[in-house]
């Protein structure tokens, strides 16, 4: 390298430091001075290119795998389909519930009224039984074409009064419900004691009290009453009352009642005959 080349190179360095020349311009001038312009430019170009990050483009043909499908769109379609199916299901369930409730509302439920039971009255020296005179009969739920518009003479309550000869008064309360054509079930209460003189509707069962269940069968205008089961006791355990039913075994047929087209007559039969042997009167 000659002195002239060295001096030119020093001047280029000063121009670079002063900011008058850029790095590329300084290298170009240096190449001219040294006679290696082509070589230096090639090296500079390679360095510049190497400083840029390489990007790699992968083509479908470079691999054996197929492009991945867009699953987001398919997922959105599936969600919308599920929402639509759920909405349709809710509508169907609502329509079914509405139809069921409408059917239930249109079907009226009827039940026969319960009969009032005999009530005890705390008046006077001993417990008293009082007849409920407001008992009413109900229409037969199992009527046929023959008796659809006729009043069944046995449904409801009736009172049978009589007495034990020279011993006491007797009173029986019967209450019947119809189960099928000509057949009935019901309750029975039988009392032995005395009727109040001033209040004939009241009864003092001081000599025995019986209550139980009965069955009955109608044959034309005659009703036969059969005792199913019963219990008996002293009505007022706080007194020295006697229970005349205590040593009896009342079972089987107990009454035969006849309907006379507006009035009733009755006969005590079987073991019940001993408690109603002084004349019988029937009220309904």
C-alpha cells in the first residue's frame, strides 16, 4: 500500500467520523482506493442480506398433510342447532302441560256429603244423646235407568225407638250409604236408658251404649239389616251406670224395615229383639 493510499484512507475515516460519509459510501471509496471495489461491494451486499431474517414459506406440496379445516365455523353452527332444538323442546313441553291442565280443569270431581253424626249434649245430670233432625238424603251415585229419577228410601239416617219391657227405653240410629243396586253399608248406634220427658229428642243412655257397622239388603220394600261388628260400653264411666249389652252377643240380622210409601215400620230380629220388645216407631 502506497503513502497516497494511506492518506486517502485517513481522510475517508475523518469524513466518516464527521458524519459526512455513511459506512457504505466510505467502503465504496475505500474499494476504489484499494482497487478492490468489486470484492468489497460483494462482501457488503452479502453482509446486508444476511442481516435480514429469513422467512420460510411452507407450501401444501412440501408436506403430506392436508390443510386444517376451519373448525370455528362448524362449532358455531353446532351451537346454533342445539339452541334451536332446546327452544323447540321447551315449546313442546309447554303445550303438553297446558293440554293436561285444561283436561284436569274440565273434569269436575263430585263426592257425596258426609252425614252428621249423633252429638252428645252436656246438659242435666247425665250425658244425653240428641237426634240430628236436619239429616238429608243424597242422590244415589249408582242409579240405573229404573230408579234414576226416584228417591232411594233407604239412603240417609233414620231413628228406631222402642223399649225393653218394664225396664228402659231403647233408641237406635241408623245411617245408610248405597254401594250397588239393592245393597248398602252404614253405621249403627243403640242406646238403653230413658228419654227426657220435656225434650223427647234427647236420650240418656245410662243402661248401655253400642256402636258399630252394619250391612243391608233391599228386597222390594223390605230392608234387612245385618250387624257386622260393634263395641259396647257404659256411656258415662264416672257413674255407676249398667251396661246391659255387656253379656250379649249381638250378631247376624238385627232389624227388618218396611217402606210403606211415605212411612216406615220396623221389627227387631235375632238378638236385638230383646232390646226392642215394647213397641217400635220409625222416624226418618
